[in-house]
C-alpha cells in the first residue's frame, strides 16, 4: 500500500505527512504476543500507568476505539486532542491531533505491528508540522526522537513484563 500524505485530520488509509519539517521513525522487537502489545497500545485511558511522562490520557468518544474516536492527552506541557483514523487490530493504529490548539503542532502518528525475527516488530512513525515546528525544527526533532524512543521502550518493557489491561 502506498503511503499517502496527511495534512489535516487523519482519515483511514493515510500515513504521516512526508513533507512535514519533522519526521521520526523508530522500531523495536518485543517478545510478547501482538494481542498483548495491542491491548497496552489501545487502552488509552491506562497509558499513564506505563507512560509516566503523560499527565493524563482519556478517550472521549464512547465505546471501543475506531475511526473518528477522539482522545485527549497531555505530555511535556502539550495538551493534545487526537482523532483515530485507522484501526486494524493487532496490526496498525493511526491517529492525528493538534497540540495546544489549531495553531500548535499537528502530529500524525502511525503504529505498525508485524511478526519479525525473534519476536514482534513494533514500529512507529510520526510527523510534526505547524508554526512551533517551523520556529525551531532541530529542537522539535530531537524532542520527538527522544519521545518515540522512550515510548517504544516503555511499551516493550511493559508488554514483556506486565499482564495486559483488562478489556
């Protein structure tokens, strides 16, 4: 499937904005079942239990997450409103959102899970655009790289050592 660009709210089948000034890609092998990793990744209300950098995270749309589901979360002083664009259970999750309002950072985040050599390959990529990014792309790039690397390591550690959240 060709990776299409996303310049606004995410819609199904779309990926990160390849023209954004900041793009980060990371992956890790996790020694846990895709179902376990998926449960941690998609239980947004429980993110703060394994991502201490988050002040809060909560789904605002009733029912199971799916395209159009909205969630709010806060990390590193950024208040973010995100909308789920694509859900392929145990394989792919895509969302987009604005940090600190529409004049803030527009982030598009893609997660992929796939069988790999010796475990489950979990990869993530994210694009950032908007005036705050344009003002200091080098600092924003470093912050996003660190954030995604930390998030992946915490997901790996949690999935390999903790019981998945109950659904």
